[in-house]
C-alpha cells in the first residue's frame, strides 16, 4: 500500500488500524461490524478510474467513532487536537494520562515508545475498583427444591421494577421459571422492548441475564441488561470505558435505522443492576443468512467481476 500519497484523512484511519489491529485492515473491519473489509481496503488503494484514493464516507467515520468512543472525532476529521479524548475519572479530567503521540515524516508515522495509551488506564485508577462492586442482588427467589428461580420482567412490569427490584413481595409476583441449563449463578429474564437491537434481538424476545458482581467484569461488545436510574432498563451491546473515561457505552445493533438509536453513556452511579446476557428466547426463527451478510457477499462478488473485466 503506497502510503506516501495517502490523503491525510485516510492516513489517520491507517493510524487507527495500526493502533487497534496491528496494521491488519481485515481485523479492524471485523471490529466495526457494519463496514466490510473490501470498503476499508479500498481506502488505501488508488481508484483506477479516478487515479485518486477514495474519500472515506460518513458511515465509515461514524462506525469508527461509535466503536472506539475514546477517539477524538475532531482529530479524526481535521487532524487538529489529540488522537484520543482526555480521559475523565470520577468526573475529573485525568491529566496524567497523555494521548498517544504520532510524528509524521515523509507521510510515515511512528508511535512514541514512551506513550501511555488508554489501554493502560487501569494502572492509573486502582482506587476506583471498590466503587465498582455491585454486591449481590437484593432479592433472590428459589423453588421448593431450593433451586434458584429465574424471575421474568415483562415489558408491562418494567416501570415497577425500577422501584421494586429490592422488594421481595414485588419480585414474588413476577412470573418465575427454572431453566435447567443455567447453573452456578443468579439469573433474571427481561422482555425486550423496541427494535434497537434488531437483528440480534427482536421486539418481545426474552433475554436471560446473569448477575454481574463488579463493573470491571463487563466485556466489550457483549450484550447486557443494564437497569439504570435515568434511562430505565436498557438492553444493549456494551463497551466498558469506566477506567479510561468514567462511563460505559451502550449501543444498538440496528442496521437500517441506526441513527434512531444513539449511543448512551451510562455513569457507574446511574447503574442499579447489570446482567450479562447468557441466552435469549425468541418466537421468530432467523433466516440461514441475514440480509447484511448477503450484501457483503454481493459486494465481494462485484469486486471479483470488476477485477476479471480489468484483466
């Protein structure tokens, strides 16, 4: 890939690929989910028709900033400022965490060996750890054999759950089930409301979550049920940025109307409960290959046809 002629915006995307995926474009595309490998690769190859490098489209830039919330969008678009936003811990800017420094020379760049990156942020904030402990659920129900029940919170009971999650009488009134495949944990089921997680989860699907004892256990890009004081019950895919920036990011899986479901930044103090989605129950069977995968296959096929026609 001839980097010496790369436009500055393409070069900055290349910097991110080097940083997050060790220079592997395909691995970086996999992290973005909604952007194909072919589209990213085209950014670093001259278009034979125009003789220029393609300009990154808006959806590529949005996908990058949504996946990597620590990236400074102003830097990405203009090159001004630092590569990463300044981390915020407990509401205060952590000025002890410098941003990665890149030096450009002949359109090549190198990362300073002494740079402390956001990935190392946990070393800076050991005092945060005790505040992330969620303890145990306030109410747990069992059947007549002493086995944990799985209470179901249907959509109609969501509002009541925000005040009744610690009330034994309220929890006892919820429908409860025993799922033999779930062991060694505490579980709760929630009915999905809306279409923000389509195609992963459909409206009225039921998600069974396992209790999360500590917010540090939250894994990136996994689905969680987050019970919050201000946003209610949120079923979303989550990015854990507590140590780096003081919050988690809840994002949707919607493809066609993603703009209708903006990312949510949730502060630890706003979280009442959090459950890791272990399984779901759906009344709909998914097609063997969803439309998004078919579009990817079609795009790859068109590239092959174009290549053969050009030979």
